[in-house]
C-alpha cells in the first residue's frame, strides 16, 4: 500500500484519490494505525479541495460499513430520522422525535455532540439526571420497536469511524466542509436502517452554511447520497441568524422542549417541529398536504401525548422521568446577569454566532474534544428580533456559575443585539425546501 504521506500530499495538491487509497486511509485511522495528526492533515486537505462524486461515495461507504447497519425491515411502519446541520438554540430534535412516534413513525435517532459554536442533542439530553445516550445496540433496537423512539449517540457498533472523525473535526476547524458534513450525517443515518430523513439545513451567520448557495450544494449532495442508498431525503432550509426560541444552553433547551411537547407555542421552535413532521407525513402518504399534516401534528402536541412519549423514552434510557412534570429537577446555574437595552427602539437582530461562542466560553460547549460541559449555563431571551424595547428593558439573562467564564463570554456579546429606530423587516424561519 502507498505511504500515508503520499495519500495526504495527493489530496493536498488537488489530485483525485483512488477508492483503494481512501479505503486504506480511513480503515487505518479506525484501526489506530493512522494518527490524529495525519487524519487532521487529510481533513484539512479535503476541506480545501473537496471530494468528487466517486471519492465521496467511497468515503461514505467506508464510514457506513465501519460498523453494523441496523435492519428494521420487520417493522410495519415508516422508519425515519431528522438531522440539523447545527445551530444555536436548535433543540428541534427533542420535541420532534416523540411527536413523530405519536404520529406512527419509528425514530431510531443517533445524534451528535456540539460542534464548534453549535449545540449537540446528546449534550442537551445528558442534562437530564441519569439519562444515558450510550445504551447498547440491542436496547436501542428494542426501544424503537417497543415505543417507536430511542435517542442515542454512536455506539461502538454503529458508524464508529464517524464518531472518531466527528470529535476531531470539532477541534481542527474542519467542520464547515460539505463532503465532510454530508458523509458524517449520512453514514450514521444510513446505519440506522432508515427509509426517510428530514434534513434541516441552517443558513446564516450562526450556521455552517452562510448562504443559500452553500446550503443548496449540501442539500443536493445529501439527496444524492440518499438516492444511492434507497433513502428518501427531504430538505428544509431554515434561518440561523438569531438563536431559535427563547433559550440557549443544554438544560434550558430541554426545559423549552418539554414546554413545546406539552402544547405551548414557542416561536420558531414549534413552527419548525410541526413543519418537519408534516413534511415526513406527506412523503410517506400519511397526509395529503403539508397543511393537513401540520394540523394533525398540532393536535398531538396540544394533547400532551408527545410529552408522555418523551417521559417513556427518558425512563427507558435510565433518566429521571419526573423532569417532564418538574423542570426544577434539571441542572440550574447559581448566578444570573441581566443585560439591558442601552436605548429605546426595535430589536433588529440577535447575532446567533455571538451567543453560540459565548455559550462555549461559559462552559456550555467544548473548546477541546475532551472538555466536559456545564449543562446549567446559558441564555434566556426576554426579547426577540422585531420586538419593541425601551431603554433599560431586559434583553436577555445570562445564567452562569463561574465569574471568570462570564467575563470571557462578555467579549463575544458586546454587539450581539442590534437595536434600530425603525421597525425591522420580519425574518422568515423557513426559507425554502427541496
């Protein structure tokens, strides 16, 4: 076989790698024969020079078949999942999964941790006392068959290569790469044995896709991979120029998600939850239109059945199911700092990227892959884009535990809220679909 150095140099210089080279390189990293620093060099080379269709197909296959592929062909019902490309305050997976289960879907959801300034579903779930995202593949499959849902991270049996690469990308500035994002998402999603995927591609300053051109490129790449593996991929393009909902931070977002599952309308969060459910219902002929699907899904949320399904999920994954009724059981930060408006006007924007980076500084995200997370810290917003404010009104509250970490976070928050004299144009949460 060729030297690792030569394979890295070829991709660095823009040459096309053979399928044999890609397989050898990735398999060697999984086995431990290739070091983190060599893999980091390859990731950076791919970041700049991308992968062509052949290279991407082989890359996805090696990641997918680095572990087991689950077989849910015995299930009499649509097996689906959802994935977001990452945002700030993006907790949609948490209310959506139990809602889908209540609607008749089966949801084997394998999620990830935070990447860079974006939050991770697993980190949010682990803020629930006792909740385990590391149950065995057998427990995972049994849960899906029994209650229609399970929420876990990659197990050693499922897409183990993606798990290694995922953590490395987070700390090597190689997250924002279309082939790396697409192969990461699809390898673990396809390993779940799904037949449908709703993909939420975030667009804006708080997202990895900064514009619609990049987002469309990723969407086409993902749909292409899905077609090659007989999996239907639906795409929504959604705004990520301001944080979603009224909270950012792991336990705070669990609290907000529970409220959505109990039928409370949370701007942006409820809207996206309903639209994603409805899109999948149309794809699997469970609704004649998106509008009909949204009406059906809305009734389920308002009935509280999704919250009860979530309670069963928490209990089966060894968490405290009482959090559904008592949010005070979630971790709470000890300190609070209110940030107020320096002048009157209208909130023209709330910079998602700034809040995402500030959360990391507070301890709610990772700077290094081995960092632990403080689940209690974060932000609660009193105002959102478009709201009228008076001088002295609270814009948002910072929940924190460490004064030094608070000071570090404040540097990112200096210009996080833009107040204008005129009423700003209303932004759309859902920008389009594919």
